[in-house]
């Protein structure tokens, strides 16, 4: 089980969090249709590190961005999700 270091609550077990999606698949309401389709259905599945969107479901309920390695599950950073920075 992963240990995720929530910026608000400190280190917690993965069971308190829910995985949502990779950050590159987040779409906005004003995004063109072709870009929306590309982000939702034609994404790459790279090995190595990727940024993911998680929610601290059984804690502070904050949305978080985790930088996690897809094969080793090593987490190198955890930060609060800021929609203005991730468009």
C-alpha cells in the first residue's frame, strides 16, 4: 500500500484516497471539441513518471496532484490541485 503525504493531513494510507485520472486527461468547459476528444481518448500511456489527480476522500477532501512512477509507484511530489495552473 502507498503512503501519500497529504499537504493538509500529513502521511496517510492509500486507502484514504481515491485515484481520479492522469492530469493530462483533465478537460475544461471552454476547450475545443477536438482537444477534449484527444485528451479523453487518445492519451499516451508512458512508462516512468506521470502526474495524477487524486482526492483525499476520507480526510480533508482536498484534490491533489501526485507525481508517481507508473511501474515502481514511487511518489516524488504531492501538491494541492490548482485548476488555474493545470489547463
